[in-house]
């Protein structure tokens, strides 16, 4: 899909005009840059939670990290405030309070937990969780086909419900999902995504690995006019490697306690503490 030039997107949609899904998503994409810029006036708390389960749903490891996130000239920084982790090995429970904790050199659970806790929905160049999995930006829109399913009220917001799927599955991208878009400010309220394709048989045979049931969801809240923050993000996937290692990985990110700050001031954390 190709969006119109930006100034046309700012024209109001008249009450009797039924917008197309493409019209709506183009306006969303146009608003994303302004929304990201508006978030630069806020400091907030972020919690990241990761859980790994063995086959049968038995807990292998879980970890919670608390951060404080603040804007910078080039995006955002976050300060690690607290870590609480737990490992179960049979009947033995190991508690820890250090990011990146390992029980041994080849600790696959530890490496996966640390990677998800550090990188899940996070990018320093944006003040807020990273949303590359979701078709919200101009660069991502052209890869998807959209359909307007209907209109409804969701958690007090009047929204359009739009379904989408990737235009060309042959390029290796098989995301599909739904987006609820607020009708007045054309901002996302809730976006869900899941991977609809199976890992190719050739990949399984070559690597002995499989990733299935990949999905994620992100919810937004309005703090002020045209200021919308992603406040909860969550996802899950099943991973099997070399036919020996299998885990269900679940992660969630929650942002809260938003404090408005002077855009001319800055908060220095030093080096990023992820």
C-alpha cells in the first residue's frame, strides 16, 4: 500500500465518509513519529518479566527486572533498579539478584533469559518499547494487506478494528493479526500479532530446531492529547533445539508511573544498565 502525501493525511474524515483500512493505517503511521516525539517529555518505570518452562509446563527459570526510563537527546536510557530471579533444578531452588546470572558456562536458560530481559520490546533510539513486530510505521505498512472489520468501543475508546496479514510470505515474514485504532486521534489502542507459518522442513532437518506458536500483544494508553504510550507488551513462543532442548518462553513488559519532565532538562544515568 502507498500512503498519500503527509498534508493530505491531516484532513479530517467527514462523518458520512467511510474510511478504508489503508486510510486509517496511513494516518496511524503518520502519527507515530509525533507520538514518539511527544513521549520525550516523560520519565517512567518499566518492569520486564521472563519465564522459561520445560515440557509439561514445569518451571525452569523466571526473572523480573525493574528499570527507570528517561528521555535523552537521541532516544532513551534506562537504569536497572532491581533484579529478582529464580531457577528450579529438580527440587532445588536457586534465587538470584544479579542480571545475567549463570549457573555454569554453558547455561542456555541463563543466556535466553538475559537476552529476552535485555532486548524484549526495547530500543534506545525510542522512548518506549520497540514495536518492530507490528505494522504501525510507514516502512512496515507496505508489507501488509489490511481490512476494516468494523467499529466498536474498547475500554472507553471508540475504535476501528482492522485485520492484517503479510503481503508476501515468500520473503520469510508471516505475521498476521489485528489492530484497534482510536477513531479521533488515529492512535493504536491494542495490536496483536502472531506467526502463521511453520518453520520450513528443510530448516528443521538442517538445524534440528523449531520455533512455534510465536505471538505478541501490545496495549496503549492515552496520557494527553496525541500522547500515547505502549503500557503493556507480552509474547510467547515455543522453542526446540537439536531435539534435546525444549522451552516455552513467555515475556511481558509493563510501563507505569509516568512523570512529566521539562523537555529542556535531562537525566543522566551514565552508561546504559540493561
